[in-house]
C-alpha cells in the first residue's frame, strides 16, 4: 500500500473575534490523508473552512492545534526558515490568477521565479525549462514576453499552474482554481490538471464549491460542514450513495447532465450556526431533518458505510435513519 504524502490529524484553526476574547472556530478537528498521484476533492458551503485548511496544510496560516505530516516529516511547528526548503515540494494555485501574479513582471519571469528561488539552475537552464513549462500548460512561447494584462483569465491560470509545477512538487493545493473561468476554459484547465497529475504523480488537494468540477477530477471527496468533516468517500460512491444528511442535501443541488432527469431536492431549514458559538453534539443537528435528541449532545465519530474508504459522521447510520426524504421535486 502506498504511503500517504500528506497526513492531517485533528487540525484546528481558531481566529480571534474582536476584543471580546471570543474565537471564530474555522477548522474543528479535521483528519485527512492524500497519497502520491491522488486528487482529493474538498467541498462545502462558503465559510466551511476549505481554504483555511488548504493554507494551514502549507503553513501559510498557522494551525492552532493538530498535526500535519508531509512526506513523513512533522511540519506542524517547524520554524519558517526550515519550511522554506520544503516549499519546492508544496505548491499552491490560488482562486484569482489576476491577484496572484505581479502585473509588472513578464510571464516568462513569473514562471521562472520559483525555479530561481528553489532550484540550482543556470540562467540558460531556467530559460529552457520556462519554455518547456509553457508548452506543457499549452501556452504559446510568444506569451512569455507579455504581461498579465495581455492574457485572458484562463491563460493566466495556466501561468499559475506552470509556476506551481516548476519545482516538481509532491503536493499541489488548488483553491477554487476554476471558479472565475467560463465553462469551456474550465474544462480545459481540468484536462490540463489531469494530464499533469499523470505526468508527475503529484498529489492534489482540489478545493471547490463546484460539485460537477469536483466529481470530474477527484478520486476521493471530503465533505465539510462548519469546519468539520462529515463524510469521506470515493467520488463515484459519494455522488451515488451519500450517507450523511448534509451530504445528501448538498449533492441534491447538483444538476445532472440530462436536462430531463428528475431532480429530488433536500431543502434545509434554518441558518448556518455562527462559528463563534458552535452547537453542541453534531454541529449539523440544528438544521438536520432526521436529527434525534442524542444528536444535540453526542458528537459523532466516523462510521464506515459500505466500503473501506466510505465514512460518515452521523449517529443515525446505525439505525438506518440517516436517509432524508425529498422535500422538493422537479
């Protein structure tokens, strides 16, 4: 069995909330792992902690508690100067390519910058590899002499991906990398990422609120609610057999490719609780249509469903009451 390149255990991140002494509980005891060559999708509503987890894994924000092991090494608390040599193996692609790139630098210099920082290459070697990287992400060589203002959003995201793979990383975190792109460009970027993964065997954490995109690119998917993992499963398993009531509701909003397919909506009532004052027990019980009294007092652990990689954190799985009925059809 292949050893994971990344293991996250009981990750917690809290942010101070003003001068009151209260805290925003952004991430609450998250566990996950990724093996080389795997793409792990991460989905959830806005504010569920997806981006915070991605940034904490790369130590771009400091975790409050928990443990992060990368390539067999505990990196949770190592100082910044010792993190720098690891940066070549851990890269990130951000949501907004316009703000991620320096508009004053030429595209060729932007792609070459990570190599200059992390690789011992001569100038001519960097120039050759820059051209090669541009080719790999399907950018014409003449683009290397241009600035970011001369390129489209899809082309700029290709530049960001070229920068991310320039140092041959073992892990790439992609935070909503296609959300600002139109559908045709989004498909091209997904094809490019799949191609790069096959070529490099890099592990990828793909963060998105776009269920269709996550389904296409992910091997496994983690579902988050209020900073906690509620379900983990293989991509096809999750979409065909979601076990947690929140996953069922979330995935019921996914539009199938067939416009004639009948839609069965699971409409939730109530507001998402404040992350400053989390509910006791299962954090979803205040909105869950199948919750029982015990759900408000007992925090559920992961329950295995029907295969070794399918787990859901729900007390109702044991009695079969985790399934919710459709509240809206069309």
